[in-house]
């Protein structure tokens, strides 16, 4: 583990990204509530804002890719949940077992670096359209599963 980094817990929440139809309204309401709860501003850009509490952060984004004004994975509401999943080998085991339980690998042409060359993660969608991101801990020494 790198200097100054907290130990990660397998199965713990990494981040939540919520796509909203009105970022200004979300910044007002969520910014106040999260600040009152001890979350601190983390990132700020023209289409979004995030807040952090410990190793977990919450993103509100008014994405140009919104497909409508009702909830689905690409509309206002929950986009995906991300979980710490242990070392890369643990992510690989989860990906291998996922289809048996109704999950489909998203972005298979870019897996396991769909999030960029510095990440090792799997993006899965279930039959109802819910998405999860399984994030590997590159500093994990052994497979804890």
C-alpha cells in the first residue's frame, strides 16, 4: 500500500455516480446535505461535482448523454455502483463467474482497462439494466477470496 493511502476493504463501496437532469439544483441540494454530513467537495467541472467521505465519493453529473427524463441506467438517477473487489485476480474470478448469475460484461473490447490504462476493473450489467463496477486494488498482495 502506498504512503498515505487507507487500506481498502473487499466489497466496500468505491463511488456512486448519479446522472441528474439539473446540475445546478443538485449542487444546491446535495451540496448542502453532503456538507452537513461531513462530506467535502472533491472535484468540480462544468458538467459535474463530486464529494468525498473517507475513501468513498459521490458524483452528481448532468451528462450530455442523458437519454430521457425518467430513470434507466443512462438517465437521471443511478448510473452504477462501484465496489472494491480485491486484487486483479479476484476481479477476474468474479468476471468469470458473473454470467452464471445473470451478469454480462460491458465493454469487453476494453476489459479490464475500460476505465483507462491505469485502472483494472470490470463493468457488469444485469438483466434488468443495473450496472456495477468491480475495482481491483493494485496494491493487494494476495487473492482474499
